[in-house]
């Protein structure tokens, strides 16, 4: 983590096969989220994602930019979320 960016992760994060996961330092991740391998949660245009509670992020998914993912959402394997 560089500078003043710190990932804000709430309790209950579950990482399955944690290989290749990249999370930008300014991202926010809610309670009880599941992240599978090769997931990228990254910055675009200076903004990072906000992930809600009880979110499942499938293998290889990419979430970038100032998107907000609501609570109880499932993001499929290989999905690209930019809006």
C-alpha cells in the first residue's frame, strides 16, 4: 500500500484460492464478501470500487473505477465491471 491509500475491508472476508488477487489500496469491501482467485479490484480515472456486503466475486472477475456494487450481489467468473 502506497501513500495514504488503505484498503477498507469489513469483517468476514473469505478468499478462496487466493492466488493472483489484486486489490487497489483505495477500494472499500463490505462484510462477508467472497473473492475467488485472479480477481482484480482496481482504480480507473482516480476512482476505486466500493463493494457492498455479502458480495461473491467469481474467478478472474475485474472490477475497476468508481463503481458501487450493492449488497448481496454475485459477480460471475470472468466478468468485467466498469459501470
